[in-house]
C-alpha cells in the first residue's frame, strides 16, 4: 500500500496527463457522436424533402391523368343523360298523339321529324321513316291537330315531306258547316296563315268556320282539320279567304303518316293514274 502511494506521488504528473487525455478523448467522442447524429438527422430530412418534391411532381402527372379520366366519365354520363331525356321527350310526344281521344291513330305510322328547313318561301321536313317502314310517295302526313303535308320523296330510312306552308302545296278543302269547297294554298309570309281560293261570293262561308280536307283531294284522306277561317274579303267573283292553320309547325316533333290513298276506279274515270296524280 505504501509502495502504491509512493508510485502515485512519483508519477502523479503523468497520471494527471493520462487522465486529462482520457477526459479529452471522451469529450471528442461525445462531440463526434453529436455531429454524426446531426448529419444523420439532416440526411433524413433532406431525403424526406426530396421525396416530397418527387411525390409532388409525380402527383401532377397523376392528377392530369385523373382529370382526363373524370372528364371522359362526365362526358359519357352527360351523353347518357341526354339520350335518356330525349327518349323521355319522344315517349311523351308519342303518348300525347296516341292518347288524343278526338283522333284515331290506329293504322297510321308514327315518325319523328329529324330535319326541317323553314323560310318565307321554301319549307321542307324530313322524317325518320322510309320505304323500309312502308312509306310511299304521296302519303298524307298529319298530327291529331291537323294536316302537316305530303310525302314527296322516299329513301330507305327517311322521307321528305312538303308541308302545307310551301308555295307548291295545294289541297282540296271544304268548310264543315257551309260545305263550301275550295283549294287551300300558301303564298308565303306568315307560316300560320294560308288562303282558300275559288270560294264564290254567293257562298255562305263564315268567319271561324273549320276547314277540313275533302274527297276531291287526290292524295289526302278526307276530314283532316286544316284550320279556321279568320278573314273573308270579296274579290270580283270570289272571296279571298284567310285560314289560320291548325298545326304549329315551329313545335312539330312527331307526325303520323296515313296509308296511301288509292282509288283506281276514280283515277281511271278522271284520267289520272295513281302514279301521275297532280296537286290536288
């Protein structure tokens, strides 16, 4: 024990130096560990930041692709909604025609107006029914409210209709009260007003009388409403008669097509074959 203290006092300087060195090494070690920890923490944060940026960039591409997908989905849904709404409107219009108690639509073909041309002179309609459905030239086109026109040409799935409001259209008509007969035509201008010619001044025609198609027509079945008399003006030997048409052509969506009127015996005796019948 004595020797130990002797050596301690003898070499105390070196022992203190060794102790100082050990403490310094410990502090250096601790300081290095803190730096490494800071470096490690910093690298983690840097990696997280880079990963966040890369994720944001990739999300931009993903978001653009998702927007395109959603846009296409919305377009498909809109298309389906429009188709369903159009079908619902068509169904309502067809039911309205079929449910009209004042008119028997049995035996007539129903068609939809798919194109139209309206002007102050040259008017035309196109319906989605052709010879495949039995449509033929000179068939009468109508709605429960009244006469629409006459088929003038037919393709496989469509037909052109010359409406009442066309300068070349003419049809024999009769007043259902006074039985005065004349020829109805349209001279342009207002699409809801037509004229009846060849009504003599001696007739008893009155304002508000209903005008319908007559047996004299070579294409139209009789009794189809055409309109009502709104004005009677004397003109030499005949009246000039204005008729307000029964059909609203601006809102026409669906029509009926009557079977072709064929009267071989009448055509033979009048000299008109069915193929060469003229208006009216």
